[in-house]
């Protein structure tokens, strides 16, 4: 285990956890209002926006990573803006990796929260309105507490999906030690170098982590079913 999980492996693990945690926090902030709008609106834009938010589920990660890389590059719109702001280009940086992870994991945050909002039905918000609660008060004190299981599911799925992503990470960040080298690219590097013992150590850890996430989600679902009338 010591040989398999050396200093480089631990560095990749810490960076992966940092990326997953930040991605999850950003996604909860972005996905919650988007999911609420998708669950409540009757706008003709609902379909296109929902499709756009779901697109990373069906796009190959290399395709998504390529277009994000172009957008963040020196000639891309985002890259030109960040250069004009004096920030340089974001490709092959941790910040660029964070943006790519947020885009790639967006459906895993939006869909559970949207489903939770839709499942509660219109009645709680109608009752809040009859009690003269403002829309903001009703959202924060009625809708969000009722959607808590969906928020937890979104957080767990977003975190786990970010930990396991590879294609977008490799396209956007490469494999720079201490900057963009995460667990998935560390495993890839070990396999390329035919260092199978090190690859087995990290890959086995990923299998255990993935199993634990799925087990946790199953336990949460069973608990919700027990408390539901």
C-alpha cells in the first residue's frame, strides 16, 4: 500500500477531493435556482434550457472537454476575456478544471433537485401564499426544506461524479502534478508507465469509494420510503 500510494498519489487524492468539494458547492448554488425555475416555469424556453443542462449526460467527455478547451484558450471568448482582465488563460489550471467539472456534473445536480421540487406539488407553496409569505420566504422556508433529500442526493452524486471524471479533466487540465493531476489521470499515468501495482492501489480505492456512494444513496432512499406516509 505504501508503494501504491506514494507522495504523488496522496497529492492527487487531496487535489481530487478539493476539486470535488468545490465543484459540489458551486453546483448546489447554481443548480438549485435553475432546478426551481425548471420545475415551476411554463416558459417555452423550458425545453431548450432543460436539454442544455442535460447535454453533458450524452456528450462524450472528450467533445465537451474540447469545446471548453477552445473557449478557455487564447483565441476563445472566455480566454480573451480572462486575458483582458489580467488573469491569463484558464486552460491547464485548477480554476479551468473547476469550471469544466461544474459543466460536466451539472445534470447530476439539477435533476435530483428538480425532481424533489416537482414531487412536493403546488400545495405547500399555495398554503404559504395564503399565510402571506413572500415568494422568497416561501422558497427558503418551505420549498428548500421539503427538497432536502434531493439536495443531499445532488451533493453526493456531484461529488462522486467529479471524483471519477477523466475525459474532461485530461482535455482541460492535462496531467500537471500539484495543479491538475487528479486520481483518474494519476491512474492513467501509472498504466502508461506499466506501473500496475500503483494503478491497482488507486483503482481499488476508487472501486471502494464508488460502492460506498451507491450504498449510501440506497440507504437514503430506503430511509425516505420509511418516513413517507
